C-alpha cells in the first residue's frame, strides 16, 4: 500500500533527524573525505571553459567544497554559488571567484553578494543529508533544490551531482512528486551516474 503525502512527509522528517546525526559522525571520523570527493569529482567531469559549475558553501557538517572550488578555479572554470532569495522561490546562482566576499543570508548560509553576476549553471553540485541508489536525495526540507532543478531543467540540459559522504546512502529516500532526482552522485568513496 502506498503512503499518503502526510505519511511521506513524516517519514522524511524522521529520516532527516537520523541522517543529521549520521553526517555529524562521518564528518568527525573522516576529515579527509572532502579531498577524496573533490579528486573523484574532478576525474569524472569533462572540463570545458564554456561550462559554469555551481557548488554550495557548506553549512553544518555538509561535505565541504573548498578543494573542489579551488581546483576548478585553477583550471579556469567559472564557478557559482547559490543565493536564497524568496523562501518559496528557486535559488539563484552567482559568479564566485576565489577570495570574493560572501555575506550571510537570512538562513545563515554564506552567499555571494546580490551584485555578483547571475549565472545559469551547466553542472550543479548539490548538498545532501542523504541519498539512495536511484539518485533521490533528502535535504533540509525547504524544497529549494527541487524548485531550482525543476526550473533549470525546463530551460536547459543540466547535470545535477549529489555530493556527500558515502555513509550518507540509505536504502530508499521517501519520494514525493516534487522531488527532483540527481543525475549522479559523488562521494569520498566513488561515484555513480543515473541514466534517465
Ligand atoms: N516544484 C515544486 N512545486 C511546489 N512545491 C515544491 C516544489 N518543490 C518543493 N516544493 C515544496 O517544498 C517542500 C519541501 O520539500 P522536500 O521535503 O522534498 O525538501 P528537500 O528536498 O529535503 O529540501 P531542499 O531541496 O531544500 O534540500 C514540499 O513540501 C513542497 O511544498
Ligand atoms: Mg525534496
């Protein structure tokens, strides 16, 4: 029997709690994970200077993206970071160059200044609380990445890459109609691509 929307939403809530503490333990135990994930990610991406790659500025114990962003920058790839505008809207991505000043958003996330150039990314590195083998993800519950990916996918072809610790994988992330799947997952222990 399939779950009702209310049931799915409460399953997600319980899973968020579990995955938050799991990720905290992983980030303590595996300080080298971000470097490994960056190495794996860079080995898989076909880098072209026409590409815009968006990543995220980590909050809490999210796998950090510093190595990845620095390496992309040295290779001459344009990078972008998200800004949260309206709580009910999609994220917007703005050019981020190494050393650029960031400011705190209303949600406590460091983000580029509104004056930084807006970029439509080709590749998006997406933060995770958890993921499953089908490329479904769980975030904090704002629906920001779901709205953002669905908006971008209507306009262009993008590659959305979930980025996290291998230990964040679970058997199945509860799914709702608005959940946008990822195209690939990169962790500190490997990567896989979903064919759609
Ligand atoms: N495309 C959409 N259209 C309408 N509502 C949406 C859409 N995407 C997300 N939402 C809203 O966002 C809420 C939270 O979504 P969900 O539980 O999937 O969050 P999440 O994927 O874990 O969060 P995030 O993407 O911010 O990391 C949903 O209950 C829904 O109201
Ligand atoms: Mg979702």
